[in-house]
C-alpha cells in the first residue's frame, strides 16, 4: 500500500515537472516560435518579415530600442579569475535590439547565383523601401551578436529573445529578400552569424 502511494507520488511529481519544463519552453521567445520568422528549405538560414511590404522606418535612438528583459547568465569574476573572449555558437540570449540602419532600401546587386540554401532570389534592384535594419546585443557580454543587419518590424524584434547561431560545422545564417522583387538584399557570404562573448 505504501509502495503504491510512493509510486503515485513520484508520478504526480514527474507530471508537474514535465508541465513546468513545457511551460518554460513555450514562454521562451526564439527564432523557432516567432510568427515573424521563416526558414530556408534546408533549415540552415532564417529570415524575418518575409514578403511584408508595410514597412516602417524606425528612429536610430533609444525610443525604438526593444529590451527583452533577459539578464546576463555570467556572474562577476572573483579573485584569481579572468575574463576572456571567445567565439560562441548555439543559443545566444539577446539583451536588446537596436536600429542601426534606418532607411532600408532595395539597392544591392552584388550576389552571384540564383539559389542560396534552397532560396531562389532575384539579382536586379528595384529601389523600393523596406524595414529598418536592427542588431541584437548579447545579454552576457553586451556586444552585437551578428555582423549583418536584420531587417524587420519592431514587433518582430520583440518576438525574439534568443538567437540560434548553430554550430561551427553547421552555422545558422540570416538572409533577407526584397519584399517587392525578391532581390537578395542581405546574406553573409563567408562569415555567418557569430557572437564573440565573454567567459571566466
């Protein structure tokens, strides 16, 4: 009888823990559950606000900065410890998103080929306007996570608290197509998204 109660107690505890983990995962805002993010056919690159022509140009000041409420996971160093920088992959926490390029416009035509990670794209600029370019800043070290601008709405920025950079063998990349002509406007050709972060 006591053994049965013990098993029942363990079962209830296990179910409660499972729901807690699922709830935490659901609350975590990543590129994988953002309604503003879509992926290339091979799953190795993502884009934001695909096809959205209702662009907004945001001010390059703190009035438009999006804070994620994610704090640093690093503790302060103690005596005998030092802080180093290292290239970081995987999931990176975002402290805030900031507009770094206000007037988004279809002006690029330097990319070669017609297909990238399974994404077909145009190669002729149409000069139409689109969203401002943002950068994500790491919650751990405060540095910009990605080298390239991410073009999107403020609502899209607010929907992403974590960026996944993949790993060294299979990095996650970002791309952006002009919503008017599908011209390839943004893509890392050699260096993918990479965070340089601090550790003890």
